[in-house]
């Protein structure tokens, strides 16, 4: 599985990521260094996932159905310049069974999980299974 990343134009400041759906029937979305201002939704689409991030984007990798969005280490910039915050929107393929893992803290998470086939979710190191 490959990932497509589209760098923003100077005034756009939105980074777009996507990966085509492969043969995997399960997926794993992980934010190992936390997430801020992120929304997660499900959609019918040919891609495994799609994501738009603004501000300082995470490093996004995809391997064997596992999507990892790793933000850089925290800097004092968000507190010094609140308008420079980061965030994102993640769309997951609704036909895939997903595990969600967010470690390192989460702030302002908007997750509509009604249409996601969710196998497990872990926020801040505390697992919950369904």
C-alpha cells in the first residue's frame, strides 16, 4: 500500500494524505504522540483512508493497513501563538474493521464512530473493546 501526500500551496496550509485500499479487511489508525483538533469519520470511498491536516502536519505513514500519524514533539508555539494551532480531519473507509489508538493525550477530538466498523479503541493507553 502506498501513500499519496499533497503539499500545500503557500496560502492554503492544508496537507492532504490518502492511500488506496488494498486487500486488507482490517485497518489501524494510530496517533502515537497525541492528537489535537482532530475529527474522525467514516465514508464510502475507494481509498483506505483520506486525511487533511493544517498547521504543522504529522508524519503520515501507511503499511499493511496501518495508518500512523506522528506529530512532531510538542513545542511552546501553540501557547505563544494560539492562531497557529494544528488539527485535521480523517476519513476512514467504512468497509474496513478499524482499531483506533491515540497515545500521548488528546484535545478537542470530534469522533463520529457510528458508521465505523470498530474493533477496538484506545485513548491515552486505556483500551476499550467492543
